[in-house]
């Protein structure tokens, strides 16, 4: 239904905003090698369990790639999400 689609889209946007706050997308695009959940948790002092759940959500929605358990890397969608113009459009559009 339309309401369910809007609810899913709203949840995705909320998760993406958290990803932006934690600089997940720009961090992943900063190097070719995968990042561990622990590496992604440290810079912002985030709970590794929260980061793990976020990363699984992003991977399930093809926004990032899980290369092995608890290791993640950027893909073309991550690169798009890390573009300041796209970020501005998503957050303020």
C-alpha cells in the first residue's frame, strides 16, 4: 500500500541521516579496503552494536557492500550518497 511505501521510505531516510551524522558514507569512500565495524565506531564514539545494525541495514538496501562478516566497503550507491550535492538534496529536498 501507499502508506507502507511511505513508511519504508521514511525509515530509509532516517537511517541515511544517521549514516550522515556518523560519516559512514564518506568514511567508506575514503579508501578501497573494507572497514570493520570497530573502525567505523571509533571516530564518533558510537556503539559497535548500533554501527553493526546500521551497516547491515545499508547492505540489505544495497547502499554499501558487506565484504565479509562485519566488514564493509563502498559501492556506486555509497559514492553517490557521499556526494555533497546529493546529500544536500536528500536532507533538504
